[in-house]
C-alpha cells in the first residue's frame, strides 16, 4: 500500500541531499549563477511538492467525510513557478534561467527514481 507520508519524507531527504550538492557546487566552482539557479529552483520545487502533498491529505480527508473540495491548488503551484521565472529574469547575473527551470523540474525526476528504487527493494 502506498503511504504518502513515507513517500514525502523519502523525497524530502533526496531533495535536501541534492540541494546540499548544489550548495557545494555554488561554493567551490566558478558557476555561481548556475548553482544558485539550481538551488532556487529545487527549493521551490520542494515547496511545490509540500503543497501538493498537503492538498492531497485535505482531499483524502474530504473524500472520507463525503465532502467536496473546490481546488487542489494547481493555480497556486503555477503562480509559484511563474514567480521563480520572474525572479530569474529579474536577476539574470545572479540566477541562471535554465538552471532555475531545471531546478523546478527536479521533483519530476526524483519521483520516478524513488519509485524505481522502492520497486527494486520490494523484490
């Protein structure tokens, strides 16, 4: 059975490790704007995961109680992504735009990797 809390904490752990690697890259390489964009995008991606998980919990609770929920927060997640792009465009020398976008998409790479690892561990 899929446990959302276990999934969230595993993914949180992976994302924190990635952010730590990015911080090391920011500190020890000359590509400061690229790694700062990755840090910014990945941190925002982690926030988007947290909002998605919390909305999923609320949706599950509402479904069990027989109530309806008016939104799962898609608009707020899109607004957060638009904010990241706006900030990256506003500060082009500090934040690399492409690396910010890659950081935003990081969670969508981590989720299948986690699924694959969990699938291998259950065999």
